[in-house]
C-alpha cells in the first residue's frame, strides 16, 4: 500500500549498492525487499509481531530478490540495539516507514525508537520519518478511527487527533536530528472487494489491539461499515491517501 512512498524515498536517497539500510518497524518486510532489490544491504528490526517478522525473513530469501540484491539481508526481532551490524560498520540510511499522525502519543514512541537507533548510523546519515497527511486527504484515517474506538471503548476516539504539519520536524528535533527536506506522496489503498479490504487492513497490525479487546466478528462488522463509503459500483474499494515524509540527518 505504501509502495509509491518507498519508491519515492529510495529514488531521492539513491538507495542501491553501497547502501547499508536499517529499517525500523519493518513489519512484513516489503520496504526491505524493495531496497534489497536495488542492491542495498538491509537490516530490519521489529518487535511487534513474530508473525510479521517471520514473513519479512521469508520475503528476504534470495529467490525472492531481483538481480542486484545483496546476500546480507537480515531481520531482527527485538529492539533497535539488537540490529548493530556484525561488521561494526555504521548504517548510512535509516527508515521509519510506520506513519505517525493518527493517535496521540505515537510521535513520542517514534522519538524513543530513534533515540535508540540513530547511534547505529554514521554521521550525517539520512533518517526517514513518515506521517499521515491531513485527514481530508486521507480516506483511510476515518476507517482507522474504528480501531481506536474498539481498542478502548471507554475512551472511544478520545485518543484520536488530527495530523499536524510539523509533527515530523518536532520528532526529529527531539531526537537530535537535523531536518533536511521533505515530500508528499499519493498512496491510494485499493482492494478488489470488501472482503479483501477488511482482510488487508486487519493484516497491517493496526487493529490488533481492537481484536484483543473486542469480539473479532464485531471488529470485522464495524470495519466493513466504515469502508462502505469507499466501495465503488464495481465492488472494488478505493481510498485515496497522501503521506508526508521527512528526511533528517544524524549529528
């Protein structure tokens, strides 16, 4: 779903052979695979889901790569400190592609992650942060309110907040990074039908807390209802979104 974003960032940073990339919150590994296929040596770290890190490792098996992929890709299940390279060489690109800007407090979590990860990067290395665009330009943001409401029924959507223009800059500055450019990328979420849309969104992990605290059948029902306005006459589901990325530099 964020493939256009990954492509835009990798083009801008000229990711390829010679790149040593650390992917924070790498999830199922698609962004790592795309960097590896450009020739980068990639390391992903994620402690949120053993299932997704297992999928990331599977995706990074050599037979899944393009012709220029490197043979030193790895995925670490744990904390950023666990991703220190065996060779001791610093990373020269760090990515945090998990978007912030939907829940109060998500920027603080990213700041803590960066503070632990940036010591593994070389001086002046680019660090990529990503945020949801304004809600009026992100159809999916309204659907994600369902996850917030079901995860904490007593608070409802009280933890929800609008994406703010300077969110990413504030996170970067708190982590001791120097902002050095930004961009916006359209990333529409499209699905063949409603069932695929529900399964696809559930697979992102954004609804894990809701499923843990609510009947999964209820989660599916309310998610499908929230998706209904984006169902087109041919049965496909289409949600236009815009994401913003910031490139910051390590000291």
